[in-house]
């Protein structure tokens, strides 16, 4: 009988990492069957989607209340499958609050749980370690310091390396990419990366567009602005954020393919905090990282989060390798000023690129998906 694995993930990056894990697992056991919660990447590999991950991908404590119905429906669909047609293994990817709740049900049913890309408990709410210890059988951690963090707290964890090292690659040079898009080779190119969630688009894209307008107004040369569109975002979200108005006066390119080639072609990027910052670091693209939450969520976060930096790049570097703008600091003027400094002061740009190279080196070696697959297969064998 074919073995079955349930994979549960939330946003676009988790969908991608889950898909790469499925590919690695199928290299060893092609007959494996998959079901769970994910997005287009996992669906394209034939995973049975029990609930669309895009419906539960939210940021912030209070924002969750708006999506309570979807969260409840997703939990119900996944729990129903756990009970009626139990998989041989559950693999959880990120999405901590949702996934730890589901892990409790799986544990109660005697289904082994592998948490791949564990919650960042070292950043906030470290008390959840006890919950993980009670509900999760194995942890696959992707940041170099996480393995020791969990071991010190009695949790079985294995460092598999960061999966982005396997996926962040380019297929063209900057010159080739610009030529493909009919952009002169000496053009200054700026990336505007507002995120992959609808709330991030509505909150950040209008500010980014105003910053772009300010930057262009104060520049004698024409600037090209790249905006990537994640699979979780419809063009209507961009329109609602006012994109059409700015496209009349700025050269804005919406990019849906070859996103790493696009990233590498940028002289600098302003980006929402998240996985994308590590993608940019691997490509050594200078960046400004912003983080803006609903006021109530931000005030609560200040009480719970006890870290010096909020971006993954700076957390791994151990110092301010890239500028961070938080909450009230996220303004069009501030962003435009930082972007101008990075792209017009060679010494500053080169110093940042060297810092990003150090971050890339700290992430370790390639092969995270294969190592995580080895852990999952070992757990499958143990569940027979």
C-alpha cells in the first residue's frame, strides 16, 4: 500500500519549500501520496489540496480575527482527513500557531510529526518550546544557530541548511536581463517588493510608489522600477493600491517570471521583511527592509519581541548589515533617501554587498531539501 504524507504550509515561500521537499522525497519513493494545505507549487506536483493556503496567510495577532472563519475551516478539513484517512506522517512548514494546533491533533492520533522550517522561537514567545516538545517528534531547522537553541531546551532538532540555497539561482546576467526587457544597460533599476500577502500590498505598496515618485523626481536619469507579483496576489490588489496612477509617470514593470534574474538586475531594493530578504542576500543585492503592522499588533509585539533587529539578514549577521525601517519610520521620504544613498554612494553599496556575502556564507551549504527528505523518510520507516 502506498504511504501517505500530509504537508501543511501557509504563504508562498512555504509552498515553494514544500514543493522542493516533495521532489526530494519522490526521488527515493516515487509512489508517495501527498495531501494537505498549500498553494500552486504543491498543487502542480499533484498534492491533494484540502484547503488553499492563501486564505489563512496573515500577519499580526489582530489581523487573524478577520480570517477566523477560514482558519477554522482549514483546521476542520485537515483534522477530518487526519481522523478518517490518517497519513503515515505529517510535515509542518512554518505557520506556527496554526500548525502547532494541528500538531496536537496529530499527536493525539499517534501520527508522527516532522516540523520543517521551525517557528522562530528565539525571536519571540520562546515559551512555545514546551508546546513543540510535547507535540513534535522531529524538527528540521534552517538557520545555523537554531539547532543549538533547541538542543539546549531538550528538543530533538537537526540543522538541514537553508532551502533557499537550492533555489535562488539566476539564468541570465544583468546585462542580458535588461536587454531582454528593452532596458539600456546603464539604467538604474530599483525593486519595490511589498510582499506576498494582501494586507502587505495595501499597507506598503502605496508608500513604495510614493517613494519611487520622489526618487524619480529628484533624479536626472530615468529609473526603472520592478515590482514582483506573487502567486497569492491578484492584479486587482495592485490596482487598489494606486498602481495605475503611477504607471502614467513612472517606468514600472510588473514581473511574474524569472524573479531571481529580476532581483539580481536591481541596484537596490526596498522590501517587506521576510524570506525575500535572504533571497536578496544570497544574490548580494543591497536592500532596505521595512516592517509595518496594524497599530494594536505593533504595540503588542513591542511587549513580546526582545530582539535587536527584525530582519532575518541582520539577525544572521549579528549587526545592522542593511537598513531597517520600522512602523512610523516607513515613509516615502525615508525610503527614497535610503535608496538614493545606496545607489549613488559606491562605498556604501560595496560595504553592504560585502556584509551580504558574509550572511550568505553563514547560511551553510546547499542540499536542505534532500537532508529534510532524509529525516522524513527515516520517520516514515519508523512509523511502519
